[in-house]
């Protein structure tokens, strides 16, 4: 029974680490915040233009956010549109991270 608990804990640790890794990039946080602020889905090209980055760079970051289920990529014709998944959870997490960084004086 103890081995199952350790395995379960190890899987949780890996999942949490993957989540934090996805949010560890300032660019990925900017992508999430940009979509949150517009309150609507955005084309990847629009996000790239807003953040003044090239499409390929944004697309790589979006892939990581998509794999961690933080956002969804919809194909609309030849375009790719981004929509947040779990927006309320993302907003709460970012708020808590801001509070933590203030308390830790980072």
C-alpha cells in the first residue's frame, strides 16, 4: 500500500511541476493575460502583434500552454484562435502569485 501512495505522490509532483513550468515563462504569462484582458478568443497573429513577437515564437509558447490545458487552440479556416480554459483558476493563481511575490519581496 505504501508503494501506491508514493507512486501517486510522484505523479502529483510531476503534474504540479509541469504546471509551474508552463507558467515559468514571462512570455507565456503575457499570452494568458492578453487573452484574459480581451475577454474573448484571439488569433495567434493578434497575440503576436500585441506582444510584438513573431508568430513562430508565440506558437511554440502556445503549444506548451495547450499541452497543460491552460488554453485551447481552435482552427478557424487557416487561422488558429486561442481561448482560455479554466480562466477563473488562472486568474486566481496569478493573483495569489502576485501576493506571494509581494510578501517574499521578490
